[in-house]
C-alpha cells in the first residue's frame, strides 16, 4: 500500500480528529522513520516527545519481548512486580513518596487534580477545591484537564466544563498571589510550557511558587508530562531548581513509546488517596512497566544525561547560527527546543517534511524540536542542514 492508499482508508474509517500529514510511517530505527513507500525521514518529532530513546531501541524491544512471554496483564487487585520496581526507581530518584500508574499524561493530570481535592476533603476542608493554572498551558484532553488548560481553542464546544480552575499569567508570581483565596487547594504548572510555545519557567518563578504554596498551605503540582524523564537534561525538570513539588505528573517518554503515565506525590499529599478513591484498569500493567523500568535504567547510566545536555547545547548553538531574520527567538531546555518566528510555521514544517525532516509546531509561530535523547551530532547536523535548505525556499 502507498501512503495515499493508507490515507484514503484512514479518511473512510478513522475518526476525523487529527489534521494529518500525507505520510504513513511503517518502520522506525533510532532517529529515523520510513514511510509506506520507503522514503526515509529524520524524526525530530518522536511521537511528540515520546520516543525518548529513538525507534525500536534494542533494549526496550528485549524488555518487551521478555515480559510478553511471562505476563501481559494482571489486575491492580494484585501486586505487579515490574510496576513495584518502576515505582521504587521513580521514588528514589525524585525524593517523592508514592507513585500511581496510568496510561497517559491526561490521566496522570486527572489523577493529580483528584488527589489535590481529595487531600483537602480528608482534612475536613472540602471547600478548598480550586486550582490555579496558567494561560497558554496544556494539561490534556479529558474534560477536567481541558478545563485546566489555559487555551480556549482546546475548550471550544465542550461546555459546560468542570468548574474549579482559575488562570494566572505564566512566569508572573504576582498574578498567582492575586488569585489565592480560602478555596485554593493547588497550583498546577508546567516547568516548561510545551503546547504554549516551549517556554521555560524562570527559576525565581518556580521558587516563588514553592514558597507561596508553603506559606498558604497549598499543594504544588508540576506537570512534567512533556518536559520530564530526561527531556531537559535532568531526570526530572524540577531538579535543577532545587525545589520539589508535592505532586508530579509524568508520561510521554516514560515508556519510550509504550503507553504509560504516572502521578507521584510526597507523603503528605499521597495520604489523600485510600483504596477505592482512584484506579486505572491498565495502569502500570506488566508490559508497560517492564519497558518503563528499562527506560529508567538507561537514563540512570553514568554519562547519559550529561551527554543529553552536551548534544542539546550543540543543537541550540547550530540553530543560533542560522541567518534568517524571521526567527525571533530560540528557546527551551535540553532537547525541548522552540524556534519562534514572526509568521506562521505550517509551510516550513511541510517544506522540511518534503526534504526528509519531521518537525512540528507548538502554536502557530513556534517550530518545535523534540528529537530522541539518543540523537547524535551527525544527525543534528543533518537536521540543521535540511532546516536551512527548507528556510531558503520558504515564503510564508
């Protein structure tokens, strides 16, 4: 079948919820994908920051194959050994106390929202149920996480949305302070806004949020669904700031391409849940947990994360050498990079695809690069070379 054959069948049988590019990937290896017609692409999308170690990483394949011969699924009515092992690794690495496993980032954030409210309910403060979130944020596609997302385009047509969310200005502590009231239970924030345009939080802002939450008795939730698990050069994006959240959400790269999410909490916040309060049928199932264990093992090896910082620094350095007046700013952390333009980038993304480089936007004017953490300098040079060629031909 050709790309067009697959696309035609897709349009007939698959729900129309994505504006898809006209290719159908059928094979992946390392930093590359091949479509149904055999064309090769350098993949700097990675399933939207999901394929953390590239495509078909041999150690992940081995972990999945070995687990598949032992046990595919068991209910969370029982202890699941790979899940317990993954929880231990996450807890020890983060300094938090407990982990709950689910299947996606939206589910992890949904769990965090429920935990924050249930914690205060168990403290006899059920009126404390309002969560401060941020304009231009993105937290998922469930009704609650859409309500928490500070972008109206994701909310349109889904009213009535669940109440209990108020929107502050990102990187503006005074804006948060002005919204705190006796009904506030939590602040939910991305250390690096992803869909909002690859905007890192200022160190003073996150530190200020931690101090504010401590002073007011509010829970601090970090959404690291996109920016966590090594993406910014540390295992967790919060670690370089010298603070910890009360609740942390993870997904995307945690399974290296296999669906898994996690919600973590410190001892205080995790006391909000007791048996029956929350659940996930497939959450932390043996297959997903086995792969997540191997991802965490690889990221914890000596030199792995320093190499991420070194190579991502090289990528940013090379991007900064591109002489194009339409580029306003290059920003981000680690291999979560955004190039802001003075015009919409859809045509540039399409030009790059035609030349064999997969990129995507983060809003209409920001070009996003989220390659695998294993990308090497030759591949970075190839990506920059293709981008330069596409820019030279691009008229917005």
